[in-house]
C-alpha cells in the first residue's frame, strides 16, 4: 500500500487530500503458450483504499462544521475524476 497527496479545488476552498492505494501492474499478452492457446493479458489497475481530506486551504474555513472532514471527503468523492487520479498514480509508479 502507498499513498499520494493532491490538491483539489472545491470553491471556495482548496483541499489537500491524501489517498491510500494499491497498484496492480497488469500482465502482458501471451500470443501462444506451450499448449497452443494464449492469454489476452490485463491492463494495470489502481485500487483506491482510502481518501482523506487532510487540510483546508483558502480564505475562511471557519464556516465549516466542527467535524468537517467526512463532509468534505464526500464532496471530493462526488467530484473527483478517478481516471485522472489513476493516471497520476501510474505516472508516479512508472520506472
């Protein structure tokens, strides 16, 4: 398991978030194996395990409720582009 930090703009705030994830590298295609069959392979995958809002950046966050993290986490989950996040993570793990 690894984690990645990113900032998302959710007006009027910028939210510093962290996500825990696993990366599965996928498998290459095998055209023919020893018994004459093959395998189409599989693409790499990212499994998102947890999403946290760790900091609120911006002008005034005093209007937020006392336990603001679950509310903001739900808002981030609703607007987050998971394909973008997966591509960011793949870029980090490429060697």
